[in-house]
C-alpha cells in the first residue's frame, strides 16, 4: 500500500470520527437544553400553583372569620316546614332559598297576597345582608391581609406540603430546600438544609408571595434544588457508553494507522536490505568469477606471481563473501525468543585486546589510529565469547565505515569498573556522528541513517540491531552518545563475575 493511500485513509477516518463526535456532542447539548427547559417550566407551574393555594387559604381564613355573622342571619328564616325559591340576582348570581316553618295560608286572596309580599321582603333583606358580609370580607382581605405576619400567611409546613404535592404532580420528585425572604433579601425563615452560599441562578427559583401586596411589604419564596444537575444529566447517561465505544474505536484506529506506517517503513527497510545485499554479494561473486576465468588461461597458470595474486584475490573475496553471509545469518537471531548462548567466564580486557590487535591494521590502512585503554583491574565477565567478539567487532567496523574523510580516524576502546560489580566498555570515534532524530532508531532492525540508500557505505542495517540484542541477552545494557560531525560513543555495561 502506498504511503499516500495510508494518509488518505487516515484523513477520511479522522474526519469521520470528528463528525461522529460532533453529532454526539450536539445531540447531548440539545438533550440537556430540552431537559433544562422542561425542568424550568415544571418549577414555574408548581410555584404558581403554590402561590395560588396560599392566596385561596388566606381568603378562606377571612371567610371563616365572618362565618358566625353569616350564621346569625339565618334567624330571620322560619325553622320548620317551608317553601323553596330560586333567586337570580341582577349581577347574574343564582341561589336557592328555602323558607321553613308553619305557614297558614288564608283562603282569602288578600291575606295570601300579604303573606307573599312579606316573604319577598324577607328574602330581599337576607340577600342584601349576605352581600354586605361578602363585601366586608373582600375589604378586609384587601386592607388587612398584608398586616398579618408572613409566617401566618405562609406557614412553612403548609408551604412545604404544597411544594411537595405540586412538584410531584409535575413529575419533579426531587429534594428541595426553600426560604421566605423580604424585599431586601433578608431571610424571614428557611428550612434546615437551605444554604444561601450554595444557591445560584441555575439551581434556585424565586416566586413572589401574594403579588397584590404593596411593594413595601412584598415577600419572596426561594426554592433551592441541590440535585438539579444530577437530575438534568440523568437524561444523558445513556450517552456514556456511546462515548466509550467511540473512544475505543479511535484508539484501535490510531493503533492500526501506526502499525500500517510501521509495516510500510519495515517494507522499505527490507527493500533497502535486499538492494544492499545484492550489491554486497555481486561484487565478490563477480571478482571470484573473473579470477576463475583467468585461471583457465594457460599464460596465467605459467606465471607463478600472477597465479599467487589470483589465489590471494579469490581467498580475500571468499572471506568477504563469508563475512557477508554471516551478517545475513545474524538476522535469524531476531526471529528467536531466546538466543542459544554458550556462556563462559572470559577476561574482557584480553578479548578486546585481541580484537584490537587484529583490527588495527584495517584502521591504519585508512590512516587512522586505534588506541586501547583497558583500565579495568577486574574484567571477568560471563558471556558467549563468539557473540561478544562480534559485538565489539561490529562497533569498531561501524567506526571505520562512518569516518570523516577530512579528518584522520581516531578510535578508542576502553574498559572501566563501575560500582555494583559492573564493567563499562566504551568504543568512541571522531566520525561523522549521528543526528538526534536517528539516535533512538539506530538499534532497529534494517534501519540505517541517512546514508543508508548510498552504496558507498556498505551494510544491511543489521549490525547495531545485533549488538543491541546480544548485549541484552548477556544481561547488560547499551547506550549511545553522539554529536553530528564530532563523533560517536557506544557505552556497554555488563555484570562482572565475582569469584
């Protein structure tokens, strides 16, 4: 898959996830807003009903206060027997009136008319009397009601009962606290759980008590809902699994994209490896083939010096080919869970000194200098000698490969003891160095620095990966310090073997 295709799919999936998240967030905001509006509307209806009930209670109070006078008016009516009448007042009020008592009707027409006239007068007087009483009650409500203490007009227990009943009727069965305050905001009384410090515009609702009172005597009912937010957001709890699943999908998508890029990069590095391997094998094979053809020439076979030269060329190219084959075989080390090692106690100073003695000729061939500072008094380590030798050889060989052409190579190998029974082995050079962005990748299989695609620096990108794996297999650690155009230092830490 092309890199551009991967990026195209990444962008499409990213836009899809952004769109999905946007839809989910907008849906959640709309749900919250609708729930908030429904809650506010229900509270307003409930508070209005509470205030109406309190006003009706106050009217009932004054009516009951004058009930005795209304009862006294019944003495004008006879108490036994009676006649029923239906009355309609000029204002349109209809009423039924029953006159009880023993009525002796005269057979004479004049006497019956007088009795009828008398009853009519009684009814008229009763109506006017009760109308006056009602007018008096209305006047008292208007003129005297606001003189009563608010604690009597809006008793806390009655207000609490009305609030609970009305909120339940509106489907708002949640805890509440309330207070009655005057026009200056001073609390007249409040419930035990009411805390003014916790009240905000979002969780507190205010309703005027007895709106017809004079402005100087206006009081307010404040109702506080401590669990309002929980009530509002309870309607969107079902969205939580949706966000969780979306997040899981996003993580899987990101992981998949990362794996795709890694596989793409690994494919590119393997292609580079194959190209480099082909080049590395092609040269010695061509040289050996040419030498073999020359041996078929009788003139060449007769010349002892030429024959010796061809023999040396074949031998050198064979060694070179064998070395490259061993490099490729090192790749099998990375496919195993655990490398098979033949561990034994060796003296690191001795092994490194032997490697330097052999490698010094190659360094001097390029006009360089190889120095050994084997300062560790105790350098006995438990390692596989062959792999340990390959590790040191690879680091020295890299120093020669990545030398600077304008500066003579200076290569140093040293050993030092560290606290905690550890041995430090350092390989440093004054070569081209490594960029910071490449430092964390140089131990990756097939990875090569920016010169990796050029064939003037030979290799498969396996050397440092092999070094890193083997050092850790031997129970040690390796790190690198480098500065571009200054040099590179590899530091290996291995445990010492104490007798």
